[in-house]
């Protein structure tokens, strides 16, 4: 892992470090389908799409902690009933530094990455920043994410 960022590293576009192709789920899919996709692909986060647009996100935590204890029929619930609306995204051209700022400001660990036409191209995470660019920048971002507001 890189301990100190080079100025050029924090200014490179997130497209250079994002995870792609991205696993996603349709807003009308069931929570069981979302859980299955997470298990199959080894992820805990899915962007939610409706008619090709990113409309929210759903996490393993949403399923296990927020939904499961409240609904006996969790597997039948639809993703749009349990997802987070108002998803924060960035573009392929967003710099790593800008993405870290967005994550900290919006207190999220992952950002769906869209191309110029608004098509989902990948996901960038705090872990991507730590491994590929700067542990220091990732640590600062996590500090902002964890702040109580």
C-alpha cells in the first residue's frame, strides 16, 4: 500500500482505480435476489438501477440489520422498499481527491461512477483509495465518514 500520495496520484481520475465491471441490482428485484448477488460476487454494496438510471444503493447491512429484524418476509421485500435513495455519484473524470471529499462530506464509503452519458461504469471505494493511491487520504476520509453530525 502507498503511504504518501504523490500530487499526481490524488489528481488522477477515479476511472483508474474503480472496480469495474460493477455488479448492480434492479429496483424491482427482491431482497433475496440482492442478497444472492452479494454472495455470488463477494460484495456488500449494490447500486440500484431503474430504467438504466442509478436511483439508490443497498448494502448487506441494510439487509441484515435494518430490514431482517423488522420484516419476517424480508426475502419477498423489493429492493426499492429497502434501498437508500438520493445516492451520491461521481463521474469517471472525478479526481481521487474530489471523490474522497464527496465520500467524507456525504458520509459514504463507496460512490457509483457514471460516464458522461450517466451510465454506470464502476464503483470507487475508500478501500480503492487506500490501496491504489493513499492510506493517508483514505484515513482522513474515513474520519469524516465516522464523524457524528
